[in-house]
C-alpha cells in the first residue's frame, strides 16, 4: 500500500528493548518508517534515540524485539552485517582513525589492493575523490583526519556512509558541527537521497531543521515510544510537550537588566600564525559576550589561546588588569578562567573515567587533604552540580563513556561550575543537547551572569547567541569583522558580517 508516494512498512521496529548496566535504555519501542523518506527521531537526552540508531547499525544488539526490512526479519548484530544489509550510520561522535588520512578513512572498509595484495593508493585516492565529490566537499585527501575541523570530519563521515551504497542511512546529529552553508548543502543532499529511494533516519535536537527536511517524526521519552506522526500533522510546540512532558519556555535573560561590573578580561592584539590575528575585546562582570562566525573563522582558536592552549599565541591577556602568561593553562586556571571546549570527547572529558571523577577533576585542589581526595566533599560537590544540570546517569560512579552525548556535555559544563570560575568561555554549549536541556542551560548561564560571572558564548546557532548575549563579536577569516550591539541584533546583520566582513 502506498501513502504519499511511499511504500508503508519498509522498515519496522517491533518491541525493541535494550538494557545497559543500571539503565533501561529502550522499553518495547515500536514504530514504522516509510521507504525513501526522511524520518526524524527526537527526544530528550537519554530518551533512546541514538540507541535505536546504533541497534539498526549493528553497534548494539537489542535484548528483545525484532527489526523487519521489507517485511523480513533482519539481524544487524555487527556494523559489517549492517553494511551488507545496506545500512550505514553517520555518528554524532565522529568515528574515524585520527592518525590515518582522509582517503584511508574513506576507504577503510574496503581498501583497494594491487594484484600483489599491496594497497593501491592511486585507486584509493580516486575512490575517495569520487566519494567527496558526491557531497560536493573539497577536502585534502592526504592529511590525517585529526588535522581537520570537527565540521570537516562530519562531512567526511557523511561521504563514507554514502560510499557504501546504503539504502538506509542513520544520521545522528549530522549538522551539530556544520556551518550554515554546509548544513544547507546537507539538506539538498537529503532531497537527492530521497529521490534515489534512500531512507534516512534523522536524529536531531534541532526542531527547525527537522520540520524543514523530514517527512515524519517519532518522539521517544525515557526509552519509550510516545508518538509517530507525519510532519504536516504536528507542530513544534506539540512535539516539545511530547518530548519533555512539560512546557519549555526560552525567556529573555535577566542579566540584560543587570548593571555591568568591573572589567574581568581584556584581550589585546591576540594572534596565532595561520589561525587568527589582531583580536581584541573586553569582558565585564555580569556580561555575556557572544562570538559568531562561520566554521574556520577562528572563534574556537581564540578561546583556546585565551585559556593558554596555544603556545604560538602572541599579544596580551589581562584578568582584572593583571597580565597573565600566554600558553599557560595553569596561569589561566589560577586567574579564574574556565573553558568548555567545542569537542567534549577530545578536550572536555576523560572517557576512561567515571562521571564523578570528570565532574570534580578541575576542583581537586579544593577537595584534597594531604594529597588525598576527600570523598565526602567530592560527592557533595558532584551531587550539587549533577542535580543542578539534571544529569541522567545510573550513578555518578558510572562510566561517562556510557552516557548520551547530551549528558556528557552537561558533565563537561558541571566540571567548570564546580570550580567556580569568574570567567567562563563556553564553546557550542548546547551542541547535542535537547530542547528542554538547552532551555535549562540558557537559564543557568543567565543565572551565572546575574551572579557576576563574565561569560563568552561561542555558538554556530545564531538564535542562541543572539538570545544570550549583550553584544556579539563577529569573526571572519581569523579577524574580528565587527561588533553588533543588542539593540542592533538581527540575523541579517550578523550574517552579513560573517560572510562579507
């Protein structure tokens, strides 16, 4: 039976259940996906969205239930079996070998060889070029994946999924690290995939893009199926309420009415070869300063230099009028600077440690006696901030690697709240965060500014940076292209500076 041009019951999830230690991740989830459609999966962090995708992709195996493809049961128990079934996944957390080149990663699943069994590098580069050309991505083939930006890595991963000739592609937060133009290209690509009959399972927290590109939407809450509806039969407010079971309101920040305090941070002529140059700005107590710009504009690099992570940086950084040492994280920490980095897995967390250890690691100086951690103090601090951020974890001693991306992000932020920094730089603070948690983090940043912190917010989401900030510095090609004050805020004004300088 055909409905709206799609064949029904192409892909069926029936009573899917999955348990992890201390967590029932999925509880009897059932829904259907139409052939050649873009089907959204949405829910709060920990709702089970990524788990469903990973079960389909063979990363996890369901404890109970079955998956039907064209009416026949399938058993994708490994990623290789899933790929043979025509199923590929673009992971939220990028899944490559960082020391291998772009070409090697793209062809890793089926490396071309010569008659003698050696790697055929010419054929490999030819195949990799064709895979990147399919998504119109112009990237170097012979550089290590680790040298690319997060957004570039995401594009390579999308190209790799398409290169397997998959008939089902799971995309887990695919635009989380893409620029506006890259996201628009992805949306065009989704239309092309659907026209070729490819089915896309689209996991995202970004409501606007779901309603822009998807045909149907399935809502999960606490591991259970809530609803599956056509996009045209629902709306954003209804979906949000289904996700969180309550109304979510993004309020005008209270800190905007607060009188600004002393100058906390001053950056003069900060430069780093090949990254950015002559960047200057100030930050006062109680102020939220936004940074906007396209991917590669230098925003994150400036943040890392202020935090002491760039040994090549030159210029001057002052905290409360006192110059601090460039290239010294220790000096930045001593002077009350904290950095929530864009890439939580590489720079924000230690994945081999548990939730408690990650939350307390930046505050150990205050939690130790004679070189030993005071566990009672540590647990009190960890509990305070995990509750404040509503972290969903079996216990705070659970491995952080087992948490959803959004809950990992909350702990990466809790680490700096526990340290009680006076200057907090947050780079993509709500990347991979659901709409309910996003509102909570916005409210938390507002409260911190009301309490006198100086906050720098770097975000690729213009509505976010415009909602939170008093003023926005726009970067383009490594330089500050201009400043937009609150009374002048508009997406057009910011984007004009981002694109034209």
